């Protein structure tokens, strides 16, 4: 199933509108944290294979609740967090029988403060873009670990990039 950036028509009935996603995200955040969830809203740009809600808890902390149409292998996130530290969010799978019956899996992540790369470079001078990219490169270069990643490249990254390149959507 391919998730469209500009519609929720592919989501099950329990999540097919942003208000339904916000309500469910608040419920899950509150159950997981034990802290009342004050509000939930989607980010400026949604992903292609998920729906994301930014939830503000009563204590002011922001968390991310993500709904995905397939289970996510969180192992690489855990390895990346060990290697790169707090620039990678903590992630946990949330159990929700109603969503899983609808073939949707929910995840909890801490919110990393700052801007997305696309927001950071929007309107920036070439000098600022170089600085941002050097910073990003410095972080990513710390992500090298022992072993061979050829299978991941062929099995996961290449098909995902090919799908993005073939997309007709300007947001992608």
C-alpha cells in the first residue's frame, strides 16, 4: 500500500482524517507516558509511508506518534542512536489492537528540536547551505559501523529511492 502525501483516503476509517489521527495520537501518548496530552497536530510535511502527529503533553514535552501501514524495523534506529546519540530519536512500538486489526502500527518517538533539512535551507544563502550540509555530513560520518551493508542497500534503500524518484508528486 502506498500512502499519499496529500490525502488520507488510504488510511483505515479510524484514521482517515487529521482530527481522528490527532485524537488517537493523544490517546496513545497519554497511555504511554501517563501524562495528559494537551494537543496534537500534523507536521508541515507528511511522509509518504506514514502519518505523523506531534503531541504536546501537559508538562510541555513534545513527542511524536507515527502511524504506519507496515511494521517498522526499529533495530537500525537503536543502533543509530547508540552511534550518533541524541540526534536520532528514541523509538518504541506502541501496542494497539484496534490499529493492528486495521494493519496500522503505531510508534512513539521523542521529538528532536530544530528544523528539518528542507526548512533549514529554504531561503538560505549558499554559505549557510554549505555550513548546514557540513554539519549533517559530520553527524552522518559518525554512523559508520563494522560489517557489510550491501544487503540493506539492495533490499531497502535502493527500492525506496527508486520509488521516490519515480513519484509524480512535487512534494517528493
